[in-house]
C-alpha cells in the first residue's frame, strides 16, 4: 500500500492518494480508538495506542507520503525539517506535548483566550504565566500543550523554550514540497471534517461507504454517549448511570464529572439491540 501511495504522490494523482489513505484510515482508526468495553468513559488506552505500535501503523503511510519514502515505518515528521531546510532548534513552535491521564495542566486566568488553552509543566515553569493568576487541572488523557500558539493566549503565547527570536526568518518551502503539503493536508481535513460534521451516528458519510471494511452486523458495537445539558443535577445523573449501566457510584461520579468538564463522554458499549434499549432508558429517565 505504501509503495502505491508514494508512487501516486510522486505522479500527483491526488484522487488515488485520497482513496488509498481513506481505505487505510477506515481500517486503522477504529483499531486505535477502540472503546474500553468495561469502562467506555476511560480514554487512557487511546493515548497509549496512539503513542505505540497502532499509532505508528496509523500515521506512517501518511508520513511516507509527505517524505516520498517507501521505507519509512515511523509516524514522526522530523525528517520534513531537512526537506524544508528548517532548523527545529530555531524559531517559535507549538509545544504539542500530549497529556497523559492524570497529568497536570496549567491555564492562565489572565491570558488564556478560553478555558481549554493549557500549558504543560515544563512550559509553564518558564513562561510569564507563572506570575499570573492560574488554575491547575488533572488531564483526562486527551489534549496537548498550547504553548507557542498565538491564538491561544492574549500575551505570553510562548515560553522561553518556544519563543521566536526576532532575527529569525520564516522558512520558504520549495513549490513542489508546498503543493504536496497542501494536497495532503486537504485530504486529512476532508476526512476529519466529514466525520465530525456527519449527523447520522449509525452510518459513515456517503463518500466513505464504498471504502469501509466489511463488518458482520451481529458483531457491530455501539456507544451510548452522555451529553451535558446544563440542566440535570449531579445526583440525578449519577443515579441513572448506576441504574442503567450497572456501574459503581464512584464510576458514575467520575462519568458525571467528565461530562460536566468536557461536555460529553461515552458511558456504555453494547450491540445494537442493547444499545437502543440503554439509550432509550437513560433518555426517558433524564427527561422525566
């Protein structure tokens, strides 16, 4: 697959590149983002898979396409710095540190543009925000450090390690490399936005249907997702979760806390029959 992909990129056959990546992602994304059947609200395993072998398998073909390297087996784009003539030790960059479950994050109450803009400990310690009003949070195992992102901070957008030096000039990409990057990023965004904006939870977007792997209907699993509506109390949500997904009170409290903080979280994974029953039971209980 990688040989075909790289050859298509070289020949600028972008329609074929799109199809090859789409087939690959539709097969690999469910492997990486597999739900914990016992505790669907626990996403810690996803980060472990993203940073491990499943993540390498998911991203390495895309990296091969960027680098035009059929022998690539890694998910890192560091080699792109050489192709672009960029010294990663110079210039501003977004930290991008991926938070692990339970890791502390820091948000500046004076400078963050919203509550989701956070820094990791290493960046926060050498930033101006250490002298400001700030809050500490424990990560649920998702998100990344926004240090270096100008849109995330009113001031002090980068720590001492990621701040751009005034004398540094922006790198200019060669036309061929720039075109390749633009085409591949467009394919990535099309895939992501098609899934994010698709309204039918039981099907894929129409353009994806012909490329999806065959999965027997009786083995398909569905996820019940609980959303925060700013109406129900913690107590009512906890009682409903205990009653219908048969979790402990501590687990129900954890789910309710995550939903309150992040807006939504999966709470039960079942086959289609039990999925519908679960969803209807939870809905009816929370609306009465």
